[in-house]
C-alpha cells in the first residue's frame, strides 16, 4: 500500500476536455509537490502546495491542497497534446524524505 | 546550466556483474538521492545523502551501495546484479531534504 494513492492510474482524453487527477493519503503532509514526467526524462516540478485549502494556478493547471493536508488534486482545463505525460505527487515523510505516489498516466489525443 | 547529469543512459548487465551508475550535480545542493522507478510503483528511494561523507538507506537499499566523497558526485553501485534490479534509476538533488527535487534523465538498466 502506497502512502500516497493517485487516481486514476491512466487517463486517455480528447484535446479540449477537462480532467482532474487525485492524490490521497491517510497521513497529514506538511506540503505536497506535483511533478510531470515525459518519456525518457526525469520528473520536473510543477508546483508545491503548503497551506491547507491552498489553490495554485499554473496557466491551465489548477492545484488544490485539501483543508486537512491529506489530499491534493490537479485539474487541467482544455487539455492539449502537450499535457501528455506521467503526473506524480510527492510529499516529505520519515524525516523529510520525499515519498511518491505511483502516478497518473495522461494521454491527450488530438 | 547542466543541473543533474547521469551516466550511462542505457545499460545491459548479466546476472552477477557489478557496475556503477554515475551522478553529478552543479547546483551546490547538499541533499542527493537515488530512486528506482518501476511500473505501477512510482519512485522508491534507494539511498540518500545529506552532505559529503554522509549517506543513509532509503526504502529499498538491498543490493546497492553509495558514497559521497564530494558535494557534486553521488555514485550508485550495484554489487552483484540480479534480474529484480531491472528498472529505471533516477538521481536527484535538492537544496534541502524534502524540498523540490531536480532529477537527472535516468538510467534504464536491464539485467539478464
């Protein structure tokens, strides 16, 4: 069982559709990070959320941190093929070591 | 600005062989770590270092060794490769433990 559970595992949508991916835990996190990973590359940080209830926007991407700091979501508006990739959430635990969820594979078809 | 550089990008080993995966960063980060990425399991921490001369085990350390003689370099050694070590390996560095991780491009390792 992963400390951070991500859902869905896989998402295939048409260009222009909206989508939401989730990152849930039974544990409280001081912060959560979202990364995007493209094939053959390492993950790249998109955003860090720190405060319960916080909402951050990055162009068409909206990130939310749950009030209890146990969950987070990533909403993409009008998805584009360039959004295709693996989305990972991560948070510091066990002495500030980063733990990762298993990820959501997003494919956006044109 | 190179960031985190990993070599090699691809490697095939025979069972029982040993090898070293190289990792170097030029951001003067104190914290460095090694992860392996397997389908459906996310990134799992193998070993980490909070500074030169200091290393510790992560979640899946068995079969791997690390050393940190300089701030820049953090090599990962496979002592006797096993098929279960077939994976993609990522090196990462952070300004501080728990903060944004900067990843290398990864090494795809196959053990036959």
